[in-house]
C-alpha cells in the first residue's frame, strides 16, 4: 500500500482543509466552515476543480464582491470567537485586490481568515499575462505582495511540496490567541495544477485546540500587589474576554472583588446591561458613567484590550497618576503605555489573579458611586432613545425601538459612520456576546456583508435567532450586494437603513472643528448638480428582499415585527436627521488634526478649543 498520493497543489490544499477539526464545547467540527469565492481565470480551473468534489464538507458561497466576501469571513470568525474560520478565494488581479480592505479589517480586529488567491505564472513563459502588474526592475514583485502589510501570515507557493509546511503554519497563526489574524497564500496559476506525491499522513484528521497560555506567576504577583493598593479600581473588559471564553471568570472576578467594570466597543457584550457592576461603555463613544469613573480610577485592570484611542480618549480618559495593569495573550498589547503586564490567556489570568487577590474588596463607597453614575446614564439613554415628543428621527430612536422588540439572542451588527457610536452608547445588552460593532478598522461596507457572514455562522448554532444590521445610507451605497447574497442562500437578515442624506457623522466632525459643510452630505456636495434621492426600498426589493419605508420610530417598530415574522431578508428604511438627535453625552476627547493656521476665524477658534484638552493627555510610549 502506497504511503503517498499524487494530487495537484490545489487538490492537496482542499483535502488538507477538509481534514482539520476543532472541538468546541465538546462538539467536534471542521475548523474551516467553508469558503466564499468568485472565480476567474486565476482560480477557476484548478482550485475550482478541487472544490467541486467537496461541497458537502466545505460549502462554497458565491460572493458578489471580493471585499464583501472578506467582511463576511471576518464576521463569521467573530461569531465563532476565532475558533473557526472561512477561506476566501479570488482570481489574480482586481479580484484579489478587492480583498485588501477586508484583510486589513481582519488584521486590525485580530480575526482569522484564509485567502487563497491566484497569482502570475511561476515559469513566466506567458508573461505579461492578463491583469499582471509589471515592475520593470523586480519581476517577482506583484499585487499579492501588497498583502504582506495586512496579513499575519503570508506565503507564495512556488512548488507543490511547500504546502506541507505552509498550510500548518497558516492554521497555527490563525488559531493562535496572540498572533491571530488573516493568512494569505498566493497560488501561481501553473503551480495550482502541478502534481506531487504527497505523504498520505499529511491528510490525516487533526484536531486543533486553542492554546491557553498560563500567565507568569511573578507578573500575577506584581499585578496583585498593585491592585490591592487600589482605592478606586476599575476593570476595562475588551473583546479578548469573549475570545478567551472568559466571561464567567470576568464576572466572578468582578463580583468577588466588587470592582466596577467598563466595556470597550469590542467588549460591548461582556456583561448584560442589568449586571450591577456594568458601569457602561468607555471612551470617545462611551457613557458619562464609565468615563466618570475612568477619570477617577487609581488602578485600571485592562483585560483583553488593545487600548485603541476610542477606548482611551486618545489617552485623556484616565488620570495621569492612574496605574495600568494589562492582561493580554499578546505581549504587544500587554505592555502598552507603561502597563504592568500579565502576558497570558484572559481566563487563566483572571483565575490566577483572583486567587492572588483573596480577601480584597474594593471600597463600597467607590462601587456605589459608580453604580450611581450608571443609574444616571440609564436615565439619559431611556430619554435619548424615546420617540416621545416632537423630536426629529434619530439613530438612537431606531436603536431603542429594535432593542425593545428583539430577542435576547439576536445578533446586532454595525460598523463605521455614526452608528457604532450610537449603538455603543444606547444599546442595552440583553445577552452575552450578541453585539458586533466593527470599530477596530471602522470600515464602511462591513455592515451588510458582515451581517451575511454572521448569519451563516448563527444559522449553524442558533437558527431561530435573527441577525440585525444597522446601516447608514453611505455604507449601503458603498456595499449592498450581499442583501442579494442573503436572499440567494436563504440566510435571513433584518437590515435597518437609516438615511441621513450622506456622510453625516463626518459632516458633524467637520462642523465641530469650525469647517463649513462640504462634500459629506449630498446637499452640500458642489458637484452634485442634480439632487436625487435614492429609493432604497425599491433597490432592496430588486435584489429579492422584503422592503418597506417607514416615517417614524413607531412605524419602524411595526415593520420590525413583520420582519421578525418573515422568512427572508427584510430591509426597513427610515430617514433620520443629519444635524439633530445625535447622542450628545458620553464623549471623551479625541485627537484629530486641526489646522493651526486658517483664514477662517471659526477654524482658528475650534483649533484652540480642541487643543485646550491636550494637557490631559497621558504621555505614553
């Protein structure tokens, strides 16, 4: 019996992926859930041939745009807490180029995604080929090399045998808590079809595990000494808490030590809204409650956070004297801004730190104060989302209407523009891990495509729940075609299109820095000589979705009930005001570049006002 099998490179890649499994909560499943693909000359003949025979093992979802495919893959991985991933395959040239933004999103958010992309012929015999970029002094340099900046693992296969090393290394990267991110494998068109005698053992089933790195006990001891000294401690809970499946450990730690918890955008659903120690979201798009106690805290325990500027208020949210402890699987994150690091898994780190903190409890007065701040914030949010009175339609009202009617396990997806801030501030978390606000890369277009990917994942585990997408008109116009994808595949979504006439949140920033409205709202675009509104309802219907336009939050509520009862994707359109109704509270300072010199008195005054907060900024490293 031969101990080798002759396969093409493409066939071997797909056979290997079919053999990779992971055990999640006692259930064995393929670590790769399938893929998203748009075929072209760079991947259809060989990779397409290899995928055809394994449709039952690795279902291939036909995308409408490669960027959307990548967003869907990222949302799928986020739903599965980075324990499963999807691949994306694109042809050589523009098809692959379209994946670049999605790869950057996955990199910024530390999400696994495997890209299998066509490349120019290794032999160069037919050069230059269709869609090839020629660099006169470097014939080896091509478009795919651009992905090195947005990939955690990158390789170009120049011989079939190379995948024996490359594929395990790519999977190890995608499943590593510290190095997790996208993997890119360039596949020259001729190499895809070349055959090799692969060892049969390479295709044996492998069961992967997510590594849990134990913390160094000396680091735990140092952190415990500092935390014990705290009179006003606070915990910042980030997305890493969920990826580590450490929500129970975080909750138990906070409960036992009576320490208030504030959440990042990525960690928005670590605690439910009603948990007594949940003081709210922190930072630029946060809450008055969380920001008030962050400003007074003397010791801050950051768990699973990368401490992005929207969390730290560009490092003005905390006192200059506050000390930071960072528990993170990634050394890079654990040491930011002179933090006392605990490098290790969040769950194991919290267990060890809890043991080391036995007998400690935060002063009751501090916790009661934090809870009082949260109560005041809850009152503000209740009023902010209310449709009572003669108020203009707002994002907050739409959020409140959906929040009141959705099931606790429905998944909420938002990204970029004004909606991430509004969802973060106003959404009351009903259950753990149900909120996906993509703000690591703040990427327009993620909303609908990400909703599709999330729904594919959700339908595997929670088929009776809904995926709810909040999308602005700007993001809708940028990328909407996966409404059609969701209809084609029977992956129902509920999409709220909130139309404020352009890029209203950037117009708000423009105005807040003293600038006149220019080129953001359609009405203020000088080259838009024909002011034409988009019929989003008709457009969505043309892609096969249910769709309706509503005039106010009351009508939206009734439309949402109909969408919940429907068996296919529903799109609900409502106009919201571009100037009024924004959440006015809960913000910290955010550093943006403002003109130091200008002919405009308003711009000069705004610059002085903006810079007046700079003395609060911690000087980190």
